[in-house]
C-alpha cells in the first residue's frame, strides 16, 4: 500500500535521525542544540524542491519554516507545528537505548517518539507528498521549533515575536492529542482545544530568628510555611463544568452512574474518586481540566540546623482557567491559607493566560470527515489540558490551534501518558501511517470545508468561557 511505503521510506528514517540526534533540553540555554535536527529536516525537504527558512536567536537553537503556496490567497493558511527537542532519559531504566531509534515489532523506540518527533517526521513526510500533488487550496506551513520543553524562549516565542508575518496562520495542528479512549460508548480520540494558564507564586513567611536549642514559643517561619503548604494542598477550588468538561467527563467515565454524578458540581468529585479507583491517570487529567489547581512544590529557608528560621519561602504552581488572572490567584491563595496569615508576602514570577480555540470550526469538521474514512467509528473528544505547549503562542494571536494526531487504538490514553517523559517511549508504526493519511488529506478537506469563507472569517477568535 502507498501509505506504508511512503511512511517507511520517508517518515521513519527521518524519525530515526531525530531520535539519534538526542536534542536533550535540560533547561540550560546551551542545551538541546536542535540546529542539528533542524538541518536534518531542511536536508530532508530540499530534494522535493522545498525551500526552508532557518531562523534563530542562538545559532545552536535554530527553527525552520517552510511553505507550500496555495491556489489562492482567499483560502485559510494551515500549519503543522512541532518541536525537535526532547526531555532527558535515564538509559538504565529503559529496556532499549533511548536514543537508538530502533524499529522493533512494528514500533519505533526512543525518547521523543511520542513527544513529539514522530509527529514532526510524519508532518514533514506528508508535506513532501503535498508538495508533489496538486496545489492545496490555501498555503500550508511546516514549522519546526526548538526549546519547547523549557517554555519556547528560543523557539515558538522567538518565532511568533520576531517573525510573526512568516509564521502567521489561520489553523494549526500540533501536540498533544490523539490518545485513544476505548472504554466509552463510542471509541474516542482526544482533541486538545485549549490549555490552562500558568501562574507561579513565591510566598514569603516571616518569623523571628532564635536559638534552635530553645524552641519554646518560637516564631518559626518554616513551620508557618509548611502549615500553609498543607492548607494549599488540601484546598479544592469548585469545579467549572463547561461544555468541554462535560464532554470530557462523558468520555472518561467508565460507567453510567459515574457519568451521571459527573454532571453536577456537587457530585462531580464523587465521580472523580470513583474514576480514580479504576483509572488514576484519567482522573488526574479530568481533575485539573475542571478547576483551578494549586500545588505547593518548593520550600526554602536559609539557615542552619541550630537556628530557628526567621524567613521561609514557598513556591506554588497555580494553573488557571480561562479568564482568570493574577488577582484571582492571589485571592485564592489567601483564602486557602486563611486570614491568620496576613503577614505573608506574595509575589508572582511567571504568568501566561489560559487560551482556548473555538470547537466548531472548519478544521474540526475536516478532521471528522477524514477520520470517518481512515478510523471509522472513532469520534473526537475535546480536551482542555493542565500543561502548556507551544500552541499557546499562536492561540493568543488568534489562530485556531488543535492538539491532535490520528492515532490507532494501539495508543491508548494510559499508554500514551505513561510513556511521554517516562521510560520505554515508543510509537506504533500504525499510528504514523494513519496520521500520515490524515495530514496529507487535511489541506484539501479544510479547503472545501472553509470555501465560501475568507481566511479572516474562518479564523476563529480566542475566547474565554
Ligand atoms: Zn511536546
């Protein structure tokens, strides 16, 4: 079959190169060295007559943009976007070399095969096939970036800020999506439409220094901070059951009674704990999607074992829902730790708002049309996720961004979430093949779904719900 041959000849060899390049992003500015993989993608595209622009702030951390011109400029622009950096892997925990790129029993092994080198290689392979075919209705972009795993400073943020005209698009397909939910009434594939906001706070507690040998009635800042940490961990914001969360619950819950309980805010948490007993991974996804979350993660004092600390700092990871800002986080922190702690000082050192794309768009309809053909009886399950991806930089600028891949049922949500950033990460070749089919057809299906609408009308706005 044609797909099998094209994936074997084009996507898999490129994927193996990307894995073996081991662009490990530790968060240090000079880690990653993604330029090696960016050049590999450029060299992969050029025999097909595709020219790439290589753009960078640091020469060792480059990014690539390539464009296939569409038939006319009235049609919307579609982009495939992915990152080539990966998180570290501890080889001693793996059954195979994490940077070997071996193909074993129909799976390609290696760090990044799911997150998200497999998607990059498949998008690039699909891109060459589109370039060889009749011109698509609108422009198609391939955007390959560095530095996603540390927030996108040298990659997506740099591109959207410094080269916004070059990477401007109406629609985008990227990570994280395409996880199979097999236990619902109809099998579903996750389709990420939005992400929570990031808000990182440092809470400073004051006490009175004293001698560690005489703790009687000591004003110990560390004890205050740890009491606050416990209160923050116990705090549960009320669930916000938006239409997306309701659809997620319907698909995630494994029995009818739980589905019923999940419909009401008052019984939602009961449904969650029932789900947790059977499927803790899904419960974690749903818990964070449905509410503002608070996690106290770093506790610091500067001192010595024989001194009662006079100050302590607690760093807290808060993930916000659409429309919530820093003031909301501030109120919530105060409420969680109680009024007695008014001497605590709160500063925020990172903030990025939650962002959500419209769910009813030509891109979603085009995706459903193709799925009906290549993965029959599979429906789309909209997802709102707790983590952040590079997609946020485009969503903030008005692009409709979905995290999706047309994976086969081999890649269940449980397998997927256990392997990304985990051990023995690998991608089934069948997933690469179905996703290749999806990505080669999408520009044409999107064109017919969006025809009659101008690019501007078709591009949906960012909205808070
Ligand atoms: Zn990723």
